[in-house]
C-alpha cells in the first residue's frame, strides 16, 4: 500500500507540477491514447484562463440584480429565473447548435432541452469511459460562484452594465466548469496507470477511500501558491516605467488561492471520485 | 497654432499616458459630465482586455473553416454566411434583448433587424453628440481581424473546436470594437476642451486637417511599447520558480504592437474624425 501511495503521489506530482513528458496508452487503439502532457498543459493553461476571466468580471461592480430570480427591473417576460439564468440558457442553446457540447470537455449548465447540432459533429477521440458523460456538477459550480465567490472579488454597487457583466459571468462559469470537469480526464489517466490501485474501492463503491487515494495536500498547496502568483502577475497594472510588482492588483490574489482551495480542487476530486465509481460499469 | 498644437499634445498625453486626474464638464448638467480620468482608466484598462482576448484565442489553431462563407462542413442550413457570422449575429440578437447596445460604448457588428430590449434600458448619461450614435466601422474591424490579424497570432491547423474558437473571436471583436469606437468619447472631450481649435475644420468639413490635429506620433509610439510590454507580462508562462521574463510568450508581443500601429490607433482616429465632422450638426 505504501509503495502504491508513493506511485500515486508521483503520478499526481506529474499531473500537477509536471516536469515530465510521457504518454499513457490504455490500449492499442490510437483514438484511445490519452496524453499526459496534454492534460498537464491543459490544467496549467486553464489556470491562466480562469484568472483572466475573474479579472475581467472585476471590471464591473457586483450588479446583484442579475442574480435575483424575482427582479422586477430586469425581468424577462415569460421566463422564470434570473437574468443570468436567461442569458446562460440562451447562450447554451446557441452553443449546442454550433457543437460546443459535442466536446467531452464541455458540460452545459442547463442541459435539458438543448437543440441538436446544425452540422455534423467533430469526431473527438473517445478517451473517457461512456459513463463519464453523465457526470455534471454545474449546479454546485453555479451556486458557489454566484453566492460565495462573486462577493469576494467584486465591489459593491450597480452600474447598469448587465449584459456585459453577465457575459463575463458566463466566461467565468464556463472556465470553472471546464477545469472542474477535467477531473474526468485526470481520473481516467490515473486509473489506466494503476487499475489495481482503485479496483477494490470501485467494486466496494467506497467513495471515501477513493477520495483519500486522490488527495495530496502538498501538491494542492503548490497549486494554490501558483494560482495566487498568476493573479499577481496578470492582475498588476503594467506601465512603461514600472519594474515588477507594485503590490496593487485588479483582484485580490488570495481570493484565487481560496477559490482553488475551497472549490476548484475539492470539486475536481468529487468529479474524479464520481468518475472512478462508474469506471468499471 | 503652435500653442494650440502644444495644448492638444498635452491633452493627448494626458489621455494616453495619463498621470493627471481632472474633470472636464461641458455644461452644468451632471449627466453631461465627461470625466477624463474615466476615459484614461478605460483606454488603458481596455488594452489589458484586448491582450487577454488575443491570448485566449491563440489557444486554438486558426480553424479557417469558421470564416469560410461557402463551407460545406460547418454550414448552417438556411443561413448565408460563415459560421462566425452566424454565431456573432445570433449572439448580438441575444445581447440586444438584454440591453448591451443601449450603452453608447457598444456597437453591434450586424445592427440590421436587432430585436428590442426585453426590459427598460439603463439610463446611461448622454455625453456624446447624438450624431455619434450613427458611427459604426465594425465592417472594417471584422475585415482586418479575420483576414489580416488572425494569421499573425494563431498557428496553422484545425482542431474541430469551432464553437470555442468562435466564442474567442467574438470576445476579440467586441473588445476591439469597444476600444476603437471609444474614439467618440476621446473626440468629445478634446472638442469640449478647445472647440475653437476644431471648429473651422469642422465647418469646412476638412477631415485631413482634423486627422492631423489628432495625430501625435510620440504618444502613439508610447502606446505601442506599452501594449507590447503587456503582451509580455500577461503572455508569459508563470511558474513558482521563475523570476520574471523567460522570453517565451503565448502570443508574439510585436503582433500586439503592430495591431495598435496598423489598425487600433488609425481606426480610432478615423472614428474621432467622423465624430468631429458631425459634432456641429
């Protein structure tokens, strides 16, 4: 067990800190080849996207009326929900028509009743177990984003820029959803590397043991420090005269660290556990 | 004339390099108060947004089929245009419904036949001359972006991620459009500061003279260097170990400088000239 844990830790270190390049192939089918360096690049790159999105959202005050399900000032006739709900739902209808959700990396927030794609879908390589498609925790992401995260990095107030604000929210929600559901790919590559490690817990449907197997505190601390540093670098005011860090940032870097600590990493592990529990179906 | 040019240069320096805070009020109506520091902050802040958008678009290869008006693989039944055209047009229909174009800072790419807003519009302060609303050079922006700029900062290839790619294009187009049409506000504040400077050229409908009055080469050089630096800072790969500039960037910083030199600044001045020509209507 100790050596298996060491191997697991080693694998997680690769995925998260990642100085190594390698390929993991589950079988001889090239469409099933899962590239660990692609996962590595994507996870790290998605951190940048999330920080950019938060910085852009922070241009606007909280504009709370967007999230109010009973608002009289921005109510959409015939629609029962908040303005953000309306905008995300309508955007997802357009996105479904043009093939966004054909990608296994994308999960809609309001999947019910989405229209079919208007042209033949792209042939994405099928690397995930088919049961993975049913995992969608966007409701949790919506809730923590709108109720807990937003007040941490936006100012109080209302500037009337609701359409632009909601578009920034949509970008943030999509970026967070993509990052968190990327846990499906992380879990798949971990399972392929050492199926024996997970199989007994999967057969026993023991989510707690799987969660322990997937938790590496020192790796998580490193990720938190890295995203905080990214918030400092990308959120600084760049002038021709300044050299380096002025200590003034467009969003509080500690909020990004907290975002990863309290929501992104725990929910990614939740996705991983959910995925592994169905991996042998 | 020389002292007027000096004053103009001084004003432009404030607007572009901008170390001074002040307010310019055209009249006693507070709704007509045009804040120069708001313009200053917005122009500089919009540089960050544009750089973020380009970095995000560069995640995907060029995916040329999106821009092909005759594509058979991603054609939308019943729609005569490229996939990007379809996505931008449909997004603008949704945006019109939720009030984006009630803002004087926003201009749609396909304004014909947009639906009315679904709830009462926000009461934006009316700072621009009414004739400014009719100035829309998005066709020029669309053309340089899709035909000239994209090949400069994206890699060759096709990864099938058309919906995500087009969403990034939409973000870039909107950010560039907002920045370039911000010339209306720049022109208004310049006119209010010294109406006598511009009036004779306006009465003579002499666009060439207005363009000369609005051109300050050394200010433009400074803006080009600043946006290039922003591309370096925001486009670097941030790790826990690196200290500063590795020389590797997600987009070529010189492309951002060129974007401002060849398109953003000339087209902003074109908007300013168009605005001033109608300022005394």
